[in-house]
């Protein structure tokens, strides 16, 4: 087929679930971290076949597509003058383009409801809303097979039109609204928790997640800052410093595959437009490096299979940055005023900068002479000189190839070192949906959705296996370590540790304090397999006969613990470091925690015969 360029990029919203798994809640590549990497997908090659290139519903603009397995879902605006009923949600067969169903959501607020738009997808449901124009409305779950309504959310949402949901491990929806962060139960739409958060502006309200932490922008007098929330409770744990002045923020944060938090500061101001990388220590966001960046509202950045970070320069090039070694600058200097440039011959640093063409490239001045240039690759100019602004979107496949659109009329494909493979002009093109079978779909204006045949999915099929660990009284045991060789997890408060495992025989070992149980299990091609593990506890018990009173939890200063006998108290942080250990007496004990940082901790009470453990939240 033709050497088409249409392998594009994921839009600024809608990426999810763990990148190393195929239990995605949104099928257009990426993950809850929003870093645009599809770790198991190999996208279309330069001679890919077009599966189909026409859709039944025309649209005035190329809204983002979503895919799950062999279903593609879009919202298509065919009548721009009819806000309430001029946009349909349409589902197509990804392989042949057959229309499966259309949906026009109910109008709940006739004076404020906006156009239909999709903002998430799962194996069984499509999530859609009429919010999107700074208005609040409900979130709907639709059956992915026929478009029938499954539930209507209890809470209102007010995401902007470029934003979407992310997901907790159990599939619950995490929604970044203007004035709050909300977790919605995926089974029925009820609110699990809701935490106040004032978002800077539209485009910057969306969230990212890594493990138990959820990241989102919040407004402050010193410029937008990154807030960290607990995914289970919604508690605000801690925040970064304000990044630059001003209040406009049009890009959401990213969370890399190893927990690095990327904060792209974007408001079309050279004094503030900076990408800052933070490491999350468990009690604070520690600034690692920062680089000036181009103004790319509603864009997406990405992380490659080797953890290289891809961002956009002010000259509208893609830059490749090492995850842990960005350009360093001090917090106490004016970033732009103190920044200098030096010319470095590409050959003088032994080719560590990719020289697609001979010449020179600008690199940042280092405050400390001992610092060395960081290996950086750079692309060609990817912008559109006639555009009001550029909003590039990228997707990265398992081989590290980058598929990119500048949001107007041009698309590009680069290899991991940013050598240009191909480029082509596509009129009014939008961001891509990279499906988990490798097929790549992208929208354009009019009756255009093009789907290109991908090379495929290289990840093996896995099956969910739950270890349920409990005592002889069937009380769940939290904190038991389950080791299956290549993976290790601790059981949660329900006594469960859930793995995705390939078919075949596994060997497991479960440890709970000084007790251990080992065995083998044959994983079959069946969903939701459960392995029941019972500990007969003698020297250690964790049963309901021992119920200490611990309050308040969460706490900002002190906790009170009421006991029926003496115990040893141990409090550890999320990394397992002991932050408090002391003996407690029978009856009432008051513990001062005011010096602990805001975070989640684990509290354990233990004596010769009994043990109790629970999660403690320090506000």
C-alpha cells in the first residue's frame, strides 16, 4: 500500500491502565500515566494496508477516537449550530468500519449542557458526558456492544473538551474537575470520594496516576503546582512548589513508568513555559531537572521503551531527554534570565546527540562546571508556520517508533533517536488511536476516519489470578507477601493480591511475619481465578477479638490509641522505613505525629500473641 503517514498520536486525554499490561481501560495506547507509550503494540509500517477510510457520520473537527479490542468509538459533530443534538457518539467495527450503534445522550441541563463527547472506554463500557465547555453535567456509562445506558453518575463532572478520565486498579474512574478530584465506582456510578481541588484552567484539569498516587495541577499564588492525592481515600498528601507565575495551565501532568512526575508548564510565556521533572519520594515531590519548552496547549508528551522522555522545544522540534538526567537548573534563579546557550559541535560529544544532518545544536548552560552535557536527540521542525498554535500529539510503540501529528496538516514518523522515517501532509488531521492489535486509527474533518493495519501485539495473553490470604477464622490478612518469582505483591486490606499471569504452572511463596506457605498452581485460560491461602496462626493472630481504637484517622497532629493490654507500636512509611517505634500501655495512649510529613503510613501493633495493622493517613 501507500507509504502513508498516518500513524499518529494519542490525544491529550485518554490514556490508561498499566502500560505493561493489556487490561487497558482505554484502547488508544498509553496508560494512566498519560505518557503515550504502548508497550506491547507494534504499529503500522510504511507499507501498511488501509482497512477502511470512510465513516457514516461527518464531523466539523477531528475529535479523538477510542478503541477497545475490535471496537472504535468516536464523537462526530455533524451540525455545529445544534449544540444539544448536533453531535452523535458512534461505534464502529475497527476491522471493517461497519457502524455498530449511535447515541445521543440525555439532556439534563438544557441551558448549559454541551455536545456529546466520549472521555473513556473499557472492556464493557464507553464513558461519555455533556460537560466540556466549563459546564457541569453527568457522566454516563454506555454498553460497549449496543450503546444502551448502564448508569448515570451520582456526581457532576466538569472536565473540559480535551480531557478524559483515568482509572484505579479496579476500574473505578478518576476524574479531574475544575473544583475537585472525584473517584466514581465503575459498577454503578456512585461517588467513592471527592476532594476539593481548584484547577488552574481548562486543559490542565486532567489527572495522572502512578501506583497509589494521583497527580493533578492546582492553582496557587506562585503559579500552578502539582498536588498529590491518595487513590484509595482521596486525601491530599503533599504538593510541589508553584511553577512560574500566572494562572493559565493547558497541559495535564504525566507520571512515567518508574514514577517520575513530569509537569509541563504551558501558558504561552517564555518566562514560565518550562517542563519540570519531579521524583516522588513518598512524602514530597523533589525537583530533579527542568527544561524550557514550547507552547503546545492540549499536546501529549511521551516516554519511550528505554524510559527516554520526549518533549517539544520552542523551535518546535522533538527533544529526547534521559529520564534521570535532564538539564539541571537551580530553583533560586530566574530560569529564563539566567539561561545561556552555547554552540556544541555534534562530533565533539562523540555522537551523543543524534546528527541527522551535520551542524550545531543549542544546549542549556550548566550552573555547575562539573556537570556534563546530557545526551539529547532532536528532530526536524514539526510545526505549522501558519498555525495559531501547534498542539502536537505523539504515540510510541513497543519498538520506540514515534508517530506524531502537529494537529493541523502534517504527520511524521521518527525512530527512537528521532531520525525522520517519513512525513506526509494530511488535511485537518487529529490524534491517533493505537489499538492493542496494532491497528492505527485517526480522525479528520468530513467523513474521514482512516484505519491502518498494524503489525500486531507482541505481549503474551495473561489471566487475572487473585491470591486470597486469611487466617483460620477467615479474617483477611493484610500485608502478607505473595511472591511468584518474577512478581511480588503484598495483600491489601481485603487479604487479596492480584496478578496478571500467563497460562501455565507457577510456583508461589506467601510469607506473613514468621509464617510461610508455598506451593504450585496451574493458570488456565479462564478469567478471575482465585487461590485460597489459609494461615493457622498461633503465635500471631489478627482476628476480631482484638479491636484497638485508633482515632482520628486521617489526622493532622495527634492520634489516640486505646488498648486492652500493652503493645509495641511501629509506624512505617510507604517505602517500609520505620518513622516511629515505641511501647504502648494498656488503656489510652496519645501519639504526637505533627512532625511527620503529609503522606500515607502503615501502623502496626504487636505483642507476643497478637498483631494488628492498618493504614494511617497524615494530613
